[in-house]
C-alpha cells in the first residue's frame, strides 16, 4: 500500500469522525431546543420523547469512540493527527453530556407539569437560548479549526454564569416569599444548573479546539461569574 493511499485513507477516516461529531452536535442543539419547548408548552408526552431521543446521542458517541480507537490502533497517528483524534474523542464526550443535561431538563419538566405554573420558569428559555448559542459557536469554531473563535466563545461563558446566578437568586427569593413553591422551584433550580453545565461543556469544546490547533492548553483560567455559592 503506497504512502499516498495511506494518507488519503487516514484523511477519509478523520473526515468521517468529524461528520459524526457534526451530526452529534446538531442533535444536542435540537435536544436543548426541544427540552425548552416542552417546558413552555407543559407537554409531558413530548418531554418523554425528548428523554428517549437522548439514546441516539449516546449511541453516536459510542460509534465515535470505536472509530477513534480503531484509528489509534491501525494508524498510530502522531503530532497534529494525534491531536485531531484526541480532540474528537473529548468533544464527543462533552456533547454526550450536553445531551444528558437536556434530557434532565425534559424529565423535570414532566414533574413540574403536576403543579401550577411557576413565574420564575419564564427565565429558563432565555438561559437555554444563551447556552445553545454558546454551544453552536463552539461547534462552529471546531468545524473551522478556528482557535481565536474558540477563545472568544470561552470568554463568553461568564455571560451564562451571570444569567444563571440571576435566575438562581430570583428563585430563592420566590421560595422565601411563598414556601408552597419550594418544591417546583427546587426543580427549576436543578434545571437551571443543568443548563449552566451545558455552557461548561461547550467551553470544554472550545478549549479542545484551541489545543487541537496550537498543541497546548489555553493560558489562564476561565472567567467565572457563577456566584450562587456566595
């Protein structure tokens, strides 16, 4: 087998893995949108479908893991090629976790539907919209191998932290003023935290893109604006 054929074959395998990650990212974005949609419509049957659809993301993550392991075993990539394969494995794992968090939001919406609507729930769509925007930007930076775009997205994670902190404090105030709302608001707190964690995993994708391009970790620590522990 000639060297040129080997290179073309390896490139084809990487292209396939990248295509699988793109599909996986699109599925995760769809899951976030669907989870918030069923929350707003208070549709428990549709929420159940969202949780079932998470299996497809899990299965694709397993496919990518198997593809990566095969490439490592057969091709033994080095330098930039090795970073390509490593980043794909890490990013697939982050997308899988994002799918889990979206599914968790849908699951808790089913519990919320057993009670009367709670006013602070109106803040979740905006929070989820920001998380989706950050994830889409991280995925695009990875697709383009644009390290600067990835760095800019990483810096924006603080926006999501600040929005989450604001909603967290609103929910605590609401619970203090009306103790009967403690149970539904507790579910909303968990849902908001799941959305905030989506932003963290989107940031991981951006950091892995930077590593892929430059071969080193991003300098400095992430700016954090999550003040809920204070």
